[in-house]
C-alpha cells in the first residue's frame, strides 16, 4: 500500500511538472514509428529542462503551448505556428536532442526574425543551451555535426564560436533589443 501511494505521488508530480510546451510527434509513415517514439520519450523525460534552459539562455518565452512535429527522413525544419516541425528520423540520440533544440530555437525566435536566415543569431545562444543541458563535449560534438551539413552552417558556426560566451550573449541581447 505504501508503494502504491508513493507511486501515485510520483505520478502526480511528473504530471504537474510536465513541460508547458507540448509537442506531438507523428511518424510520417509506419517505418518512422520507433523514431517518433524516441523523440516523444526524450520530450517527456527532458522537455521541461529543455524549455527552461532555452528560455533562460535566450531571454525569450515560447509563444503558445503546442507544437506538431512530423518525424520523417529528410531535412529537419522548425515549421512555424500551425505549420508542423519536421524532424529527421535517422539521427542518433544525441543529434536528435540537438536538432530538436535547434528547431525549437527557430520557433522561439520566430517573432524577431520574420524573413531571412536567422542561423547567425540562433547560433549566438543555442551552443550555450547545449552546454547548460549536456556539457561542453556534447555541444562541441553537435557543432561538428552541423558544420558537416555544409551550406551556411560552417561559416555561421565559425563566426559564433570565434566569440566568447559573454560576447555571444551580449551580441544576442543587443540583437533582441534592436528587433523588439
């Protein structure tokens, strides 16, 4: 009986501490069900910490409380408002974490950057979120993963990482203040 009461309390606490941002992960087809479950388990386990770290580091607050995410095999993208996020199914667990945070970062700053590429700005603060959540080695490894994607990533990461954490934070705060 004590165990059931204890388990009931633990369940109640877990529900009460669920992240304010709800994400529904839907596989594009049955072959992506396992990957959608991995993303969902990650969010259930770490969503609150992720939201808190992102809001703390960026100084921004998530607008809205529900995001739809399609898990598929293709290039991940953040979506916008009602347009679903799209997340690559085949990434290893750490890259799933980093990519989910990256794409949520685009959504978090979407009211500031209405047009154009916001990666140069996102990378001013997302590295520090990764460090806060999972440590410097994780963050450095994910920077290498993103740089290997080519396109704008190598130059944007080089520019962001040429700055100290304090310089990145200062430049980010200046950017937010100028665009609000």
